[in-house]
């Protein structure tokens, strides 16, 4: 794995072990928002294989919830409601590309959102 800045690769699972590891968890040193390059190789009785093609993984998670929207105004003549929407305070390490706003049918407390 590299350092997330296209630096040199360092070993996540060392050469000295005879492991049949199928998954690995890196639990320290990861910086949110960086793209890490990873590759691997395997060993059998004959020796080590070449390295796999590199893959890039973005260290990101689901963004935080935003504050709830606030009512600003309503124009009865144009049937237009203005709301104040707020950006997420933490994007999870990746740019936010989309927002979704749902409104209920407004007829009772059991109405559906769409």
C-alpha cells in the first residue's frame, strides 16, 4: 500500500509470515479523502508471484446528516415555498455530488414522502 500521495509502497502483511490471509484491515494512519494505491502478490512452494495490477481506493465514508431545512417564505400567488438548505458539515472524505429533498403529500400525519 502507498501513503495516499503516490509514494513508495509499504508492506501491510509482511514477507516473514506464512498466512492465507484473504482480507486485511488497516486501522491506523489512514487519512480521509486520500486515494491509496494497493497491490498484492502470493507465494507458493515455488516462490513469489509478480504483483497484481494496482487498484485505487478512496478513504471515504457516508457524509454526515445535514441540519433540517428551515422555512423561509411562501408565495401564495405562485405556489412557491422557499426553504433554507444547509451543506453537510463533514463530506466523509469525498465531494458531495448530489442532494435529495423529499416532501410529504401534506394531507395528514400518515402521508407518504416523495
